[in-house]
């Protein structure tokens, strides 16, 4: 009886601590939402007013009048979806080859892949830009989409760990039944990687959705801008329109927050399962 009571108190204490910490993480979101409902004058008051004096919902309608928000939303969605398609095509193939196929130099290529993860993005921006310049792709969406079809080292590593954790009996039984290597990959291993693939989808969606540097470097026409570039247009000549910018930022961030909220269980499963076996 005393032991059960002690366990309940321990669980309660842990939950209270987690709730308190989660509230700290919600503070930026609340400030963003609060600012989006203020007037421009209220955003300049110090100390910060946590509750707006006048709830100005017109800031959200300003988002659609000051910038072509719908167009930017479509552009961002298109780029994000194409990036997801790219990594879902390339990364499982590379990971399967590194985890299940036997070939000379496999471990060396795997360690090279790990090494590529350590190269800063800033150090590759100029060479990659020169490549796309010679390919006459600057100003189009191709520089933002094509790299995904050549794989991501981090996603390849995650999927390799997942494939490594699968029993070899599945592979042997499939070969006995006459399955080719492609059949084993497509019909047996790939369907079992759903948790890891969902994790990759979430990661890639966040990366593509929040990408600012890529569109800033490669896109030239305003009609092709993404949401992150569109946010900069709230910086007017006489100052920044903070309420409208925060309203736009709130609208931009909500799809990712809602998606993660409904898929967090699958997300954690994917992260957990990819570390089963090295």
C-alpha cells in the first residue's frame, strides 16, 4: 500500500515538473499570439503587455492584403511536398544498401556518409550555387528540390539503423520464396519502416517549411517566394509592422504544430526504433 502510494506521488511529481517545463516552451507561442492581436503602439510598450488591451483581429486580414499569402503558402507547400517525395525515394534505397546488401566498401561509404553530416551548410553554399548557376537553374525551384532526390545523410543514417534492427529471417524466407532483392526491399522491408518514414516526413517538412536561406539565395521573382521570405515584407520603410508579422508567423507555424500534435506518437516510435541496433 505504501509502495503504491509512493509510486503515485513520484509519477505525480514527474508530471508536475514536465507541465511546468512545457509551459516555458509555450511562452514564445503565447507572446507571438498576443502580439498578433495588439496595435502597433502596444507592441512598443515596455515591459511587455501579456494581454492586449484591444483585441485587433484585423491584423490577420492584413496578412492577406499586405502580401500574397495564399500564393506564398502554395509555393512553400509545393517545395515541401517535393522535398518529402525526394527523401522518401532516395534515402530508403541508400539506407537499405548500407544495411542489408553485402558489397565491398560498404562500411567506408557509411562512414563517409556520417562525415558528410558534420560539414556545415555554410561551407557548401558557394560551390552548390556555382553548380546550379552553370546548370542555368537559378531563379527556379530546382535548386530547392533536386538535393532531396540525392538523399540526406541524417535520414539515411536513421533508416539504416532501422533496417539493421530487422531480423534476417524475413530476408531469408523471402529469398526461399523466390523474391528478388527489389521485391524484398519494396514488399517486405519498406512497409515495415512506416514509423521511421513518418519521422522523416515530419523532419523534412519542418526543414523545408522553415527554410529561409535557400529561397533567399535561389529565388528571384516575387511570385515564387515562400512564406519565410514573405515575412520579411512586413518590414516597411517606416518600420516593422509587428502585429501583422506576428499574425503571419502564427499562421505559418500552426500547420507544423498541429501536424506534430497529431503525429507525435508515431514520431517518437520512429526515433526509438531507429536506435534498436547499430
